[in-house]
C-alpha cells in the first residue's frame, strides 16, 4: 500500500514513524515533510494546503490512502477533494472539520446538545462585545472564531485587556477574517487534559490521555506557543473521569455531528478542563494534536493502517485499541526567541547520540537537511521523546536525551511533566 501524509511537523513525523512500522505499507510519501521525515518517507515538495497539487500527485503516483494531518487543509476540504477523485482519505470532511475551524459553531453545538463547556456569547459587532464585557467577571476569555495558528485566544485579566483584545481582533483584524466574529467566554479553572479519539462517525474510541504545556517558559510564563512539551498518560484523568467524559462529551459530540448531517470521521481532539463541576470542553480540534501525538503514538500497539481503514470503511467497532502499559514524555527544543522571532539555519548536533539511548525517539518539527547536515528550520525544532515504565522515568530519560543535543540559541522548558 502507498500512503501519503500531509504536513511537516513533529506530529507528522510521529505519524510517519508509526506508519513505517506497518507491514502493509510498501511506500510512504510526505508533503512537504521535513529533515527527519525524509529518512522514512519520500518528501514531496507540495504545500500542505495545495489541494489541487495533492490530488494530482495522488492520482499520478496511484496513492492508496492520504492522511491529512493539519487543520488548514482539513478546513479547506482536502478530504472532500480527494474522495471526489476516488482517492481514500483519512480525516474529517470540510463539513465536519468546522468543529475546529469555527469556535462559534462548536460552542453552539455544545449548547444545543447540552455538552458541558464554559458559558459564552458570540459577537460580530464590537460595541455589543464591549457592552457585554461590562457585565462579566474577570478573567474572561476572548476567542477569534476562525483558525489562528493557536494564537487567537486571549485570557484577559482586566477589563482593559479584554477591551483591547476585542479591538485587536474585530477592528484591527489581527487575525484577519478569523477575528471578524468572536466568542467571549467564562474562564474555567482546573487541570487541562487532552483526549484524542478515533471515530468513524458512529463509534468513538478515546486514546490514552495526555497533557501539553502551551506557554513558552517554565511555570507557565511567557506567551502561548504551539506546545513546548507533552506527556502521557495524564495523572489527573482517572477511569471515573473517562466514564463521565464518554457519557457527557465524547458520545454526545459524535452523535450531534451525525444528527447535523456532518458525520465526523478521523481523529477528534477533546481539549478538556477538569473543573470542580466536572469535566468541560475547552475546545475541539479536528485532528491529532501536536505535541500530544508524539507521546501517544509511541504507546499504541495496533497497526495504524488497520485503524485508518476501519474508520474510512465505518467499521471501527471491529477494532480493539491496544496500548503499552508505560508512559511517554516529549520535550520540545525550540529556537531562541520562539514564538516571536527567531533565526533559522543553525546546525543541530547530537541527534544520533540521543537516539542511541533505549526508548528514545527524536521527532523533527522544524528541521531541514542541507548537504547532509540537519539544520534548524522553524520555531519548534525537535520533540525529544522517551518512553519509561512510569511518568517519572519517561520524563527523566527524555531530559537525559536532551542533554546530548545542541544548536545555537536552543531553548526548552525544564518543567515538562510537572503538572
Ligand atoms: P484554545 O485555542 O481554545 O484551546 O485555547 C487555548 C488555551 O487557552 C487553552 O488550551 C486553555 O489553556 C486556554 N483557555 C481557552 N479557553 C479557556 C477557558 N474558557 N477557560 C480557561 N482557559 C481557557
Ligand atoms: N497541542 C495543541 C494542539 O495541537 O492544538
């Protein structure tokens, strides 16, 4: 079987690595891929959002299945376009990917189907938004409706900050059209946990839980990033909480999408807040999370191709997910200055020494191969990942592996897993 994976980050490297273990695959391609992915797959120079080029390539290379991993091509309808051309594609169609692409849509769905989430209002008029803020307790959360590279969420501590966030989104168009409509919602307190789930639109199977670290610096200081590290499983996500989530969140969400004529097939990401009033949804994503995927897929025992096929053919209920019993941790090595501005093109040393260690995998996020040398090529550069018999040994091993790697201005958090 020939499989093409769309995307170029640590998540895609983790997916490619998992697929490369499948005996069912004869060749792997990745568009556009990165320096690490190129060791396992043929990287094709096509942008992840170039639907026409992906369809044309899949036809000419007779690709059997395309795995669309990132949010933008899903929201643009890449899966629909591939299917229309008779090519099997893994991921939600455009009509279902809207669960991530529009926060207003997802909030309305949760309200209508009584799925627990923060209370909220939606605004398309700045004056009304500002009037509403006068009635709200601080902190309050302001969200751009559309996709904004994970940066369209502002937690405002003061009324002034909240007004400024609304102005930036609605009047100054900081996130372009994504901020024309905004959601203002209640601030929820609690532990934040990620649960990814496989679903074929009917059956929904949660994967093992994980937690990520979004802020740039230790103790959750600094700006929000794409994610500075992750670990799995979450200590806080007990079997009892999972039962509640299945009953009140996972199954109702999948049923709601089906009822609305938007069956969701692929991986659904539940961002959950474990509050004193029970688990509530922070956000949905329509795909595998990053860096969470880097700590989850190494623990999955099943052949991922079997799961993908079962989902596409709507027979996920025939599969039983199997997991390793240990834990996994991932430390993201970032370029100095990330997430604001940073240099690229620095030589990365020591990856092979880290990978010589047992149970260590180095996933590439922003790297490129230049004349046989791996150089930095993005904000998040590597995801140094280790498995262990429990969380503390996985975390300790991942940090030992980090010690072996260096590049100019390398930055990483020292407290991954401490929550
Ligand atoms: P989102 O893009 O919706 O996941 O938001 C980014 C981050 O902002 C989340 O991972 C949370 O840490 C935080 N966040 C979003 N909404 C809320 C909320 N209602 N209460 C508390 N924190 C939130
Ligand atoms: N780790 C957060 C995300 O993938 O959106």
